[in-house]
């Protein structure tokens, strides 16, 4: 379900995890001013959301998935 919501919001899964030595799934959505990245650790109900350059982004949220989906960084882009 989360996968579908992120895809509809313009995110796509990348195969290379940015977090070293931590199993999980990373989704990204490039934007003009910054890249938004969400990392879903394996076996966890929490996520981490980052904004900025892909490799040097800043943490903007860490917490439950349900709350993360309401963040402005994860909302579908308006046309």
C-alpha cells in the first residue's frame, strides 16, 4: 500500500541504498530545487524522510509511516 501511495506521488524505488549497512527500501523524487528521499528500514514501522541533494540531504522527519504520508514532501505534486 505504501508503495502505491509513493508511486502515485511521483516517487520511484532505487536499488542503491543511501544508508550504509542498513537493509531497507529507498524511494526518491527529484524536484527542481531538491531531491526528496524516503528510507523505509526493513522490519520497522518508522520511516526517515530527507530533502536536499541525494547523498548529502537533511533529515526532515523520522517517525511512523502514517504521519509521514501527510508531510508536504510526500504529497503528490500539483500540475
